[in-house]
C-alpha cells in the first residue's frame, strides 16, 4: 500500500501568536483558518494509506482537509471558504515526503452537489430543446413554403424531413438523450467511483453524505480496495461508523484533548450507536 504524504504539520499556538504579533492591522472579524486547529491542539498528522479524521461539528475536520489540499495544490471542483489569511497560514504549514501524483484531489460535499446540479441543468436544457423541436416540427410540417433562392435550402431540408418523418423520429434525430436520472445517493456514489481512479492521493470530506448505510458499506469496500490494489492514499473526514470501521485505518479523534489516534470502537458517536441498538434490542427480537 502506497503513501504519498507521510506527515503534515499545522502551526501551533506559538507560531500563530508570532504571526498575529507581526500584523500591522487588527481590524478583522475573522482570521480563518487561524485559531481553529491550534486551540484544539492539532499540530500534526502522521498519515497511513487510509487516515480518518473524526470529530463533532466544529472540530476542524474540514478546515484541516482544505488546508492540506491548498498546501499540496490538489485539484478540486467546487470553491470553498478561502479567506485572505489562507496564504499566510499555508506558509506556516509543512508536508513531509509529499509527492502527490497528478490527479490527486480533494472531494467535498459541495463537489458532489455541484456535479448533481450540473446533471440536472443539462437535462433541463435538453428538455427545453425538445419542446423547441416539437414546435419546429409542426411549423415545418404544415408550412406553406416555396423555394425562392439557395438561401432557403436549409429551410427546405427541414420541411422535407418533417413531412417525411414522424414527430418522434424528427426530434430524436436532432437531440441528445437525457443523462440517466439517479437518486442523490446513486449519483454521489457514481461521482466517487468516477473521480477516484488509481495511484493518487485523495482527501474526502464526509463522503457518506446522501449515501444509505448499504451504500456507505459499498463505498468503504471501494476505498479499501483502491488503497490495497490500486495505489491510492486517503485522508477522510467522517462521522460514519461504516467508514470508521475500515480495517487498518488510522483514526484521529479530534474531539480528544489533544487530538490523538484511537480505535473506532472507543469513539463517542460509535458508542451512541451501540447504546441505541442495545436499548432497542427487544424490538429486533420480534423479527425472529
């Protein structure tokens, strides 16, 4: 299994303090991404072929991924909350043994959502064009037309086609097919399988969004196979117990003080799931 990034360092509180001490202006409402990771004690990540960042909302998972992606200049599809302080912050970060191959990228929920909207927009445009062709067909079929010059030749061809063909054949011959419509979960899973190929570094921000439990398990299998057999390295921010349970993954608990690696079975959210099903164990007994 390959690693293209072995360690990533973020500025600690002292480094951030020295930066602020050198600022000439202080009239800022936000210094993002400063003052997010350092107060939580996240100074560095030791990375494996599969590394997972776990933590509650506001724990800094997405911030850490975005900082890493920008420092490594990874590809991305959708814009993100990049403030004017990002270049200053990135100068204080370092990446050991970093050699992300071409095609390495960060994938966020915004990327997946933007792709699904693009598909819907494409289909909407096809639908509008279809209606235009229906009108064009009827107009041409019953037109009172007489060829006056060579400039009318294209119009004559359209009229002859409309009178020779059925409406459906006329429209189908001039229109591309709709992109197959899928559920949000199916589209999201398809996006991951298309974007993740081989021999590259991928940062995934909560990839479980829109996915059913069965799809999350399928995604976990796909990611593990990509790491084991296709030379991929992953850094994943997630709450999903199905992804947290990926065999061999190093999991950082960003809710711990300081953040540290922990087994997935000791994580708070996983324990919440465990307690929930224990409380409802009697409900399942009726299924036997």
